[in-house]
């Protein structure tokens, strides 16, 4: 299982503590040092069943500075995925990626349901 996170992000820190408290093994990946590629993002998006907007860090400064709230609705899925692949700070985190599931953001109840069952 891959745990993609930004170490300074408080939500990522909570998620990491949660994983460790539940003794869930994972491979750690720093999102700013190793940004997800277009291919990875496309695969995760398709596997997740989530709307593509869920993969954007809508509360991030970069998202706001680039005025993506207004731009995303008129961009194609491919353009959005290519944009996400340009900078890890645009990607919602933390991300859990394994063979069966993709979890975007940390919601304790969802993680418990999907990772502990």
C-alpha cells in the first residue's frame, strides 16, 4: 500500500498516526519530492470512481493563486490530469493507493471501513 503525503500537512500527520496506531504497513511517498505522474493520476482516478475534482487540493494556495475554481469547469479531463501531474501541491492529500482501492483525503470513518475490514 502506498501512502502519498506531504509531511508538513497536519491532515497527513493525523493519517500517518492513524495508520501506525492500526499497525497498517505502507510505503511512504513525499508528494512534493515525487509528484504523481499523469499515468498514475489517470489510473487512480479511473479506479477510484470519484469525480476528478476530488483529486484537487481545493484549499491549497496554489489552487487559489491559479484561480482553478473558475478554470477547472471548462477544462477537459485530460487537461486537468496533466495539470495535476505538474505539481504535487495541487493534489489532494493524503492518498492511499493499493491494488483494490484509492482513498483521497483523510476521513477516519472511511479509512476504518475500507482499511480495517
